C-alpha cells in the first residue's frame, strides 16, 4: 500500500527493482540455478510493460545457502538496501526461494511492507500485500517449511545408510581417485594413484610439504581437474601449495577410510597407501606442527581477529605484523588485517590490507551513531534507552571498550561503495547487549 501511494504521488519517478535468488544447499531438491532465476525474474519484469521500471544494478544471489535462516550474505545485503530506501520493488521466482521458514516469511514480508517495498513472485502472483495475500503467504510458508523438514529427514536417512555401508557421501573427489560413473563411489585413478604414493613416500622420508609441492610442480604434476556439470566451469589443474600437500597427507581416504569429525569411519573403496606409511607421515606432521605452533604469533590481542570478511573473496582476513626500526634503539611494530589466505588454492586478494589501529578507531567511531546501537538493541528500542547507552559508552575506559568489542562483535563485513569509500556492516553476538542492560 505504501509503495502504491508513493507511485501515485510521483507517477514519473522510476520504480527501482531488485531481484533476489537463492540456490539451496540441498542440490537434489533444487534444480534452478541463481542465474536461471535472475533471468526469469528480469524477463518477467520487462514483459509486464510497466513504465518506469529500472533495475537497481546490484545482484542479490545466495548460492548454496539454506532457506532455513535469513542469515545469508545476499539477504543481509538486500535488507540493508531496503532499510536505506534504495529500492521500491523486489522480484523472486517463488516464496520458498526467499525463505522456507514460516516465522521468517512473516517477519521479512512485514519489514518490506513497512519500508514501502513491494514484493512480487513470478510463479505465485497471488501472494500480494493485503489480508488475502498475507494469509496465502502464511500457508505457502508453512508448506515450504514442512517440505524443507521432509527433505532434511530424507537426506539424513540417506547419509545414515551410506555411512553404514562405508559409502562416500558427497563432496569433491580427492586427488588419486575418480568417481565410478554409476555408483559414484571412489576408484583409483591410474595416473594419479602412483603419484599419491610418491607424495607419501617423500613425506615419510622427512620432506616438508613445501619441498614436496616444489618437487612435484617441477615434475609437472597438476592438481586435480574438476568439471562442474551445472556451470560448465573447469577448476584445478594448477600448481600445488604446501597447504594442499598437507591436506592430502592428512586425508584418511588413502587408507580406505573417511574422515568423520575428529575420527574416521570405514570406507568400501580401495586403499592407495599402506597403513604403516600413513601413520609414519602423521607422526612427522604432528612433531613438526608442535614445533611450528610454538613459534607462531597468534595476535590474540587484536579484537577483530578472524572476524573481518574480505570484501573481494569472502574469506576471513588474517592478522599480520611488520617491524620497522626508526632509530638504533627504537623499533615499531605495526599490525594489520589483510587477505593472506591461500584456501582453495586461490591467491590472496591484492590491496586488501587494513591497519589494525586505524580500523579499530573507525569501528569505534560507528558507536557515536545511534543507528549502530539500534542494530544491537533492535529498531523498536526507545530513544531514551539509546541515549542512556550512548552516554554510558562515552564514559567507559578505552580498554573496556576494546574488550567489549572483542566479545560483542561476531562478524564485520566491508562493502566497497566506491574507490575511496566503504560501508561497514556489523553482526553482533546473541548476548552482546547484556552488559548494558545490566547497568
């Protein structure tokens, strides 16, 4: 209704619309990719012939995300844009792409309605605002939640059966094996399996993972190549890293077993490495790990360690320190949050480096704004409560503030909005507000 009144008051203003898509983690029950959903919604919007429709230019795609919760990257981003008044309408192919929870559906649609944002579903046009639409949304959300629970139960039953019979559950096929075209179980790869044996033999003789990686790269042994059926993309086939070698040496799949949490379970596939060699390698890795751990600096004193998300690749920023000598008897240590991870064989993102102290001051400055406190206490918090909390915050010692930030902040996301500007989004822990409510 609010969106309709706004359009009537300003008929010549453009209607900015966004498209939300989600591809479930339960791939067996989800045949529609985010890309297919996006084009379906885009074609639906353009085919309506409605004047003034303008796509907002941002993609809101949650790939491999469950509909059981609203805590998804693209959904968080969409809700923030809605709060800032950046869009007038949202398109999605169906309600179950937005959420599979009845409670979340009610909460989300009410929030959108209050913000004056209209939601249209391509395959469910009857789910509009108003009493009838609200009732239908509740019914559809209840069925979606029931369907999600049924899928979860069926998947759990399948996993239990596969585990009981030593079968492989899912995931990428490890180096040295192929997936049987019919059973999808592991069978040794004629070319890669002997190379796995050679890697373990090198490790058993005392070679470090970095030395092994350099040696097999010199032999032109590429990492495993994967072909994605859905997207058609090919990944892998690159050089080995020390991390990839370590992961290979730690994987119990090569002795005919599967990792199961901190333990292992029996597998029905053929082992590539004998148990004696595998155990010898584990002892080598464990002894070296103990020594290296003692030398490693963890930077636990930095309040945002393992909490800042890289704005480019989505991995958590690591901590790093540099030392510079300013005089013969004075040395200054600088600490940074930066993208240094090589997870998945990907190189760190260049240029993603935050000076720790300056970034902490930037985050502290956000708490001079009442909007940050409303994120913590909720939009319904009274002005009096926010005023009292902000007054208390100003009087706290810097050390207390720092300690509270370390415990209260769960995640920090940085969204680049321009060449020199960025928007910071903070996710708080469940009990972050307790110290202030007790004052």
